[in-house]
């Protein structure tokens, strides 16, 4: 009797144009995906996604994937990523509808960070990034231990060109030693802003985005996963309040 758990999955035909010649092989408890990445940009963001319904829907696999995946993948041949599938599916999986595909977009080279304030304020540096509707969103903490919490404000933050536009509910803290005000969204999960979470090493050294100037945008601009009316974005005061 074989104790090898099944990992029945194939490469989806639904691959981006920049992905060429994807090849899948099993390595014990892991799946090895080799592919060629084409394009003129210096780097691309690459994400591995799984479908269990024959390619009708795909979900990202952020936690147990390593190798040529993430925000800074340079174009080239024979890129390899490894998915430790047994960690996500301890009993394995079988059937004919399991497919893997890669999602690719040009890397901005400047991940967006929110700074956690209020009860989560500490000297540690941590961050996470999500993907929603093809856009990259994130939250994290990057502040000194003496960053004092302030009363809640109505703010959301999301990337818009070179700046941020802000609305929604969040807590806010003043960080005099930081260029970016401390902000934490407390509605990300409730409103489904994130469809996946990926850890970002705290030693990445990625710069925090500048809040000002905030672009002028319509209060009716769409926000993925959120149906509530939006507030008109307003720039923060010089004190960060």
C-alpha cells in the first residue's frame, strides 16, 4: 500500500502572455513549476494560483510557495518556483479539475505600506501585502515604540498613481519620526479588500510611500470588495492628525 498522497494537478491553459512554456513536476511533497518569463520591464510580480473547478475560478497560494515568485522576478528562462502542496492539503488532492496558473503584472518596485497605530503600536516592523482585483494593497507596522495613538479618524488608504487617496474607518497615530503617518485600516477583512495575504520580510527595507500630495479623485471611484459609500479624500494635516 502506497503512503504517497495524491497531488493531482495540471498546468492551466489560461496563462498570461508573458508566461511561456510552463512545466510542472512533482518532487515528493512538493510541486515544481518551471517557466519562462518574457517582458521588457526590469522586474515583475508573479503569483501562483490554484483552481479546483476546472479553471472557472482561481485562488492565490501565497504562504507555501517559494522561488521565482513575488514582487521582484526578473525576466528570463527556466524560472522555478516550488509549492509545498502537502502543507496546504495534508491529505493530498485528487480529481481532474485542479489547475495551476501564474498571474503576472509589472512590479512597481515600491510596495505600499500602511502603518499600524493604536493598540498595535510597537517598535517591531512587520508588513503584509494582498492582491485585490489585479491591484496590490497592503498593511503593516513601521513605527517607533513611542508613537502615541490618537482618536479614530475616517480614513482609508490605497494607491493612486504616485500618492494615496484616503477614506473609510481607521485608527490613526502621530509618528513625528516617520515621514508617513501611522494608519491602520480596521475594515480590510470585513469589506473583503484583500483576497490573499502574503508575508513580507521585515528586513526588506522597502521605503514607505509619501502621503502628500494626495491626488484629487472622485468619491465614486470604485474600491474592490467595498459597496459602502465613499468619503471624499482629504490630505492629512502637518501634525499627522
